[in-house]
C-alpha cells in the first residue's frame, strides 16, 4: 500500500482533532440536533432510502453521527454510570457491532421501508450505536479497537462482495444494479476505515513521540 493515503489520513486526523478541540460539547450537541432534525424531514428520508447504497452508506452513518454528537452533553454522573458496565468500551462496541450486523440484513432493509415501528427501531438503534461508539472508542484502547475492527471490517467487505456477486435481488425494494453499487461502496468503505484507523494509530504514535521529545528538551539543564 502506498504511504500517500496514510499520510493524507494522518493529516485529516490532525485537522479533525484540532476542530474537536475548539468545539464545545454544547455546540456538538446542537450540530447533532440539527442533523437529527434534517434526517427526520420526510423528503430527506425518502431521498436517502430511495437508493440501496444511500440507505446503508449515507443514512446509517448520518444517524450514528447524530448520536455521537448528541451524547457530547451527557453529564459526568451519567458517563460514570455508563462506564461501570462499559469497561474497556467492550459493551458499547459489541452493542454497536450487533446493531449494525442486524441492520445490514437485506430483509431488515425491506421491512424498514414498509413498517414505521421497524424504521423507528432502526433509527433508535443507529443513534445508540453512534453514542455507544463515542463513549467506548477511547476507553477501548488500540488492542480492543483492533479486535473490533478486525471483525467488523472483514464482515462488511464480505457482505459487500456478496451483494456484488449475487445474481439475484436480495432486497425486494431495490434493483440489482443498485445492489451491486452498494456492494462496491461497502468494500470501499471497509478499506477506507482500515486506512483511517491505521492513520489514527500513526497519529497517536507521532504525537506521543513529540511529547516525549518535548519533555526531554524541557528537562535538560
């Protein structure tokens, strides 16, 4: 793999970190609430679910992003209660992974288009998954994160390849070419997320080395 995508991802991670450092939790929650309101607009919901790839590759992450932003204003006492059953972020990551695994089933995609209760459950599950990921990611550490992604990303890529290779429509609501396009997006997303995580690891290592060197220079007489 060329180092250029990794360097670009490291630069993106540094930019995102700088933006987060200057964004208060209240502002993040307002952004999450605005995104949530936008996703609830019927025309937006219809546009996102009209295509199979937009349904899974755009709508799913946007709901999760709204959940991740909204949980920014969770009070410290509530965070402490969550942390009691979420040691090392394992419970949150397992819950988010289970929710995504269920929602990727073609039958579920069909059901959410015809059943309002099922769609409401899907949206609630995605909100909670986004919140769970945010509350769990840092606590998980690199080892648990790697284990989580080592299971989720290959599963996503395999599902995407099945969508590409299947000669039959797996969802009644979507056409075969839309299904193949979704498969290509899932395989690409799995690869990009893997590169993004490696960039995050590289960024952490670079920052830690810089702090160590700065501390050594400061300690010199």
